[in-house]
C-alpha cells in the first residue's frame, strides 16, 4: 500500500462496513465441560459469543462460548511503551459440544490434575494454563477505500502484517466482499482526545467477481463525488 497505484475515495459517514475476524492468542486459566476462564488483552463484550480454537492431535478444535463475566486485572506494556490493559473473562460453552471438543476435554481430564475432586453433582475444574486462539469479530466503519485496500479506525493498536479474514458490506449491496486482509499501517489518529488508531488494510485474495464488484462501486463513487488522494 506504500506504493499506491489507485486513488483513495473518502467514504467516511457512508454505510460502508468492514467485519474483521482477528485471531488473538489468550491464556486459558482453567476449563471444564461447561466453560472456560481465560486472560486476554482485549475487553470482551458481556453476552457476546466468541469462538476459541485449540490445537489438538494435528487438528484445530473450535468451541464457542458466551461471556458471563469479565474484569480488569492489570496491565502490561507493548514494544512501543504503550500501556495495554489485561482482562480475565469467563465464558460458558454452548450446549452440544462437538465430538472433537469432547475428545479434547477427555484428553485434558486424563492429563491434568483436578483442582477439585470429581464427585456426583459437583462441577470439576481442569487446570490448564495453556494457550488458545480467540476469534475476535469486530465491525468497523470504513473511512477510505481503493482497489488496494481500506482505512478504518480502531481503539486498539494492531500489529503490522497481521493477516485475517475480512468482509466488506457496500451500501445497498446485499452480497458482501469476502477476502483476506493484511495490516499495512497503524498510526495514532491525530487531534482526538481518546486514543485511537487509523489502520490501513491491504485487501488480498479478491475473487474475480469481488474485484469487479469493488471496481464498480469505486467507479460509481467517482461519478458522484470528488476524488481526493491521501498522501
């Protein structure tokens, strides 16, 4: 995105949304068949549904849970010296665990020491202290768009070159553009009291149909608005 070949179109204020699915590494504090306690550096939404992914026997086991509680437990600093809050959260697993998830639970039960004795009618807890990947789904308003990528604003600093799934919903278009994205730039948003970041996302692996869809939208925007190149 540094060597731009396409003008960017300002679309801030329009109904143009980007849904991102970022995989965030979290620490599993303890886990049972009914739920999990974890530590992460993102505040999860109460009542929100999140998917955890565990590596297990050369495959990935996905388990979805709903946030029941969350609390701020401390903070850390990143490589740039910025303060990053740390949270602990409890998620209740949705009913009907998959066969792979049940096998994972059975494996953990056999390999870990119980913190409580397993007795009839008493919930048992599995000590884990392992890593898992948490899928964070967020929806952002798009500020600028081009054939190369988009610019969004977030409250969190995102690591450069992170790749993830992204879905773009264009105004009055029922079929979203689905592709991969790469964090190409991350800069503090100027002249704002609350710290936020302008995130430049390069769009990758666009299908032929999605490329045509995006080009048609940008061509329509050029016809009805002024084009402003942001340098």
